[in-house]
């Protein structure tokens, strides 16, 4: 305050007033209500409408949920129990889930062999650990331990014979020890996961996957032997030709010979017995893991300077994206017999997986192309000026950035793919949503039930898909390197 | 000082095809082309062999054979004496009508939900979030089934709507009654809804192969003229505003210009709603909506609407806050800010993903298979395929048609996208 001012005014307050509390309407819950729910006539109206909708929904659903029946042998029995609750009472009949949960989970997979898909599911997370958190010992340990505990708990709950539980416990303990001692070695679990998983799910002779791996070993051997003399491209080409020749001709014969000499293996389970979420997850996980590399290649092909490669990529992507998935699935079930050599007839699940992979790869290619296009031109030029060749530039500079940008799109494509696995019911496979529910509803005991099975399956799909989208948000935040 | 040796002579060696970047691209492309050609030849050869082994030929003459099956929902004249090609067209129109209704409905729902999700009202925003998350994370097939199964199994038979004289005497109500002011009947055969009809239609003119519906044409002509007049009025108002700074009051004039002529025309032609009435066994009059159609369309609208809501929300959030603040600083009111500043910029972000949602919706109409809706896949790829046994021809034709629809939609929407895109100079 200036001197003159102090001299001209007669009174100046020299002590602070004690701070008064804010008015009742400007603090606490009332302030929040006024600001968020009743800030104007439109907002008030919206709030009242919303409250009314919630009221109606709760009034309709609550009694139905409160009168849930968990123990009954048929829908009729359920209705009797509900009717006992009072005149005009409604109630959910979850007894159907209790009765048929194993079909929703495993389809017609033999009951005594449930430990195999459960173990495969647990190993999936062990195999994923190095992919998600490479070299991070704590995260890998946590994931492996959780997967192990989950598998053992589920096996106990399923009443699996003690010998199998003990063997699985030993295996999981060994993996845990590996994750603790050498977290980077865990990547070998990932490498060998596909054949192990195949063996666990479908069973059969041990030798078929082993000889198939031998093809890859042959590829590696030829590559290592030739690479110093003729360089990477020729050696890779020669290795591929050798491996393809191995798979095309002696592979099956050798496998058959070995299994007649040393017949070890697991009980074979035909594809027709697969169903429920076992089928959805098998198709989903396989298609996801193969569509990502294929999608990256297609995106690079579409961005390529080579005219023919570009034209082929564009043609493939646009064709697949232009037709509904159902037509592709029908192609798998009806047309593939025309396009393959006469007499070929391979597994319907495999055919569906191939077509679903193509479908997802075309969508992924477009997502990744968006990421590639979003990178500033300078990144490409900087990589070139460092003297990196095409693949080095892609691997070290371009793709890490492009993939990071495209994470939301990639994950939502994966979610879409997982949801689309329900469509396999139209080619005669037992998906959890329509295939299994049809079987359950065809049973005389459960005829006429509709809300409960759909709510059950929908809730599981929701948990999985919502989990995936949350993980993608976490990943986006973790990988964000720009400054803000 | 020795001179640098001459640059090595450019003599061509075979290894340069792989190691010289000038030639490598060529080599790769030639190899790819050869492999592609071999693959195509292999597939074609297999197909020819397989067709020969099954004693089949590849031709489309079956399209002109009598179809022999009935289709419940036909938008163009069709009987079971029509050809398979006619059945294909019926299926195509059924696909397109679901796609069209679905796209319009999903856009309206999506825009409303997307805007409400950004609302300051906590409760409304939460409810919309729950809706979006639930519908996005559960397969579309479930929504189709969960709508279709209850309405087709719970809905009463038409006879339940009957009121007999004994019941009237006893003062009993019928087992079921029509909803929405006694106009819509939900039965197990379908939903009977009122149909707008004209008591004095203008008829139609036959012009050789096509017949022109004069009633429809006159409505379109009058509506078009009203819109032109409305735009002229707007232009005059703007001119007056430019000249004098005062904008003349136009809202009642434009309302009259837009509504009155069409309303008068409709009244002159005698527009009324034909309400379905219960006759001896069934409802007559009005329009019958198949449950399959209702379930498919409703599920598509709800499912795609959730995706569009997210797109709209992201689009509005993408316009930076500075734009709003700048508009307020210029003295624009909130609604003018929305329509003049935010929406035009948000549209540029919204339209490309919106196009792909429209494409997805159109392709997802093929899920009508779950409720036996006879769309393109149900006729050409379903009954026709099974009756004639021509899998290869039917599937290829069906894929081609879907591909064409997709390409047309994306072409049209791309033209629109180009017209709203930021003009860069």
C-alpha cells in the first residue's frame, strides 16, 4: 500500500479475518451434485431420465437375480423352485451352467483328459512371459508362478489323478527355477511351445511334431553351413528349399517309422471333440500369433517400392477386407477341397485357423500401414544415412516406432478376431456361443432356456476382451517416450 | 604422387543380381512373380482336376433355372417360380436394406451416445460408458441371438390378441394386446406395424422396362423445390446481413417453406396409416417385419453404434481446447461454436473410421445366417448353393458381389471425405 493512500484513508484493517467455511451449497457432496448432476435444466432433466432408466432396469433385473437357482436338474425343476418363492416371481436358472459348464469350457473333449488343455493354457502364459517382458526376471517369475499355481489349482479342482498333478507340479517348478536362474533362457519355452501345445491338445504320436521341428533344424543347419560362403539371401533360400523338401517328402514317412519303432505318445483326440472356449482360445491364440508377422510383412509389402510386391499385397489386403469373414469360413469348409490336390483332406480346425489368420493379417496390415505412414520422413532418411540396409532399418528404426503407434489398432484387431471366433459355428464347429448353446438347448431338460447361457458366455467374452483393451492402454502408457 | 586408379569397369557378374541394390529389386520381383504364377497355376490345375473328378463344369447357367423356394421378405416381386438370379437379387436387396437401416440407425445412436459420453453430467456419462464397453467387448452374434431368441419364443400367437364375445361379456382382457397406442402387434410370426398409405395416389407411368411411381416422384420434387427455396431464403438473409449488419428473422419463414408444401401434398393424396387388424387367423394390413430382420438390424445398430460413439468422442476430443477458447474469445455462443468451429474440424477426424464402420456393418449383415435371414448369403450362398450343388460358382459370385458393395461404399465415402478435408495449399 502506498504512503499517500495510507495517509488518506482513515481506517485500514491490520488483522486477517478468520477464514470462513464455504457456504453449504459450495462444498462437499452438495457442491458435487450441483456441478455434476443438476447444473442446469437440461442436465437436471438428463439426470432424472437416467435415474428413471436405472430404476426400471434394477426393478426388472433384481428379483430375477435374487431368485437365482443353482441346484436343479432341469428347467422345470428350476421353475418350480422359483414359483415357490411367491406369486409371479421370476428367477434365473444358473443350474444349467452348473450342469453343463464343462461343455462350455471344453466341448466334447474327453473328461479324463481335461488336464491337457489346462496345462497347455498355463504353459501359454509361461511362453508369453519372455515375449511380454523379455529379460525382466521379476515379471517373468511372477507370470510363471501365477500360471503354475493356476494350473495346479485347476487340476486339483478337476479331480485329476495324483500322478499327473505331481508331474505337472514338477514341470512347473522346473520352469520357475529356469525363470529365476536364467530368465532369458525362458525364450526356449516360447520357441517350442507350438509343437508342445499341439501334442497336448490333439495328442497322438510324439514323433510327428518332433520330425516337423527337424525341418526347422535342417533350415538352421543349411543356413549356418552356407552363410559364410554365399551370404544371407542365398543361404536362407537354400535352407527354406531344404526344409520344404523335408516336410513335403520324408517327414511323414520318418515319423511313421519312428513311431512304429518307439511308440510313445498321448491319447489322440479328434478335432470334432473340440468345443467351447477351448476351441475359441485355440483358434484365437493361433491366429493372433501368426497374423502379426504376416500383417507386418503385408504392410511392408504395401509400402514397398517394388511394383509387383506392392500390387500383390494391395490385392490380397483389399480382397480379404472386402468380403465378410463368413464367406471366408465357407471357403475353408466348401471350397478348399477344390483348390488343393485331389484327395487332400486336412483338419477343419486347421483350415479355419488359416483363413482366420489371413483375415486378421489383412486388417493388421492396414493398421500397421497407418503406423508406418505416421512416422516422419526423417526417420527413414536418418536410417538410410546411417548406412543401414533395408531390414536393419526396419528392425532397428522404423518398426519399433511404427508398431508402438499402432498398438491400440493392433489390440482392437485382436479383440475383433477373438470375438469373430464365434462365427466358426456356421461351419459346424462347436463355438461356446452358438454351437454349445444349441446343444444345451436341444436337451429336453433345458429346452426353452435362453438368457442364462448367453449371459454366461457373454460375461466371459467381456472379461477377456475388456482385459485385452485395458492391457493395451497400460502398454501405451508404458511405451510413451515423448515428453509432456 | 600416384593417381587414383580408374574406377573398376562396370562388368556384369551374375552375383550382382543379388548383391547389387540396382538389380536386387528386379531379381526379387521376378522371383515373386514366378512363385505367384506357379501358385496360381497350381491352384487352377487342382481346381480343374477336382471339377473333372466330380464330373462338374464351371458355368453360371443355373442362375436362369427355376429357384423353387420361398423367401419371406421380398422387396421386389418374387415367387418360387422365379429364377435363381431373381432370388439372388431379392437376397441382395435384403442385405442392402439391413445395411442401409443399420448405417442410419447406428450413426444416429452413435452420435447421441458419443456426445452424451462427453457430457458434464456424471451419471449420464457413466451410463453411456457402460453401454459402449459392454457392446464393444461382446461378440455381435450374441446380440443377434439374445434379441432374436426371446422375441421369437416369448411373443404370443396372433390368436392371443382375440377378444371373443364371451370374454367381453365377462369383462376379461385378451392374453395379449397391441402396443404403442394400439398400433403395433408383436406376435410369434413377426411384428405387425402400421404402414403409411395414400388413399388417392397419383398412380404410376409405365416406361417400357421401368415403371415410375408418380406419388413418390411428386413428393421428391416438392421436397426438392422446398429445399431450393429455403436455400434461396438463407442466401437473401445473408445478403441482407452483409449489407445492413442486421440478420432478418427467418425461422418461421423457413419452417413454413420446408414443411407446408410437402404436408399439403401428402394431405391432398390422403396419407394415412394402415393399422394391422386381426382377422380370422392372422393380422392383415400394415407391414410385417420378420423377427430375423428386426433382430439383425437392432443388433447391428446397437453394436455398431457403440463403435461409432467412440469414434465421435475421439473426434470431438481431437479438436484442441484452444479452438473452443478462441471461438469464445471472438464472442461466439456455445452452440455456434459447436456448429461453426468444432464440428467441421471433428468431422475430418471422424469420417475415415466411420467409413470403415459402415463397411463392417455391411459385411456383418451376413451374420443373418444365425437367424435364417434370407440375405445374399442366405439365398445365393445358402439355398441356391445347396440346391444346385455349385459351391465354386456361388461362393465366387457372392464374394465378388460383397467386394463390389464394399468398394462402392468406400469410393462414395472417400469422395465425401475429400470434400470435407482440410484444403491445403
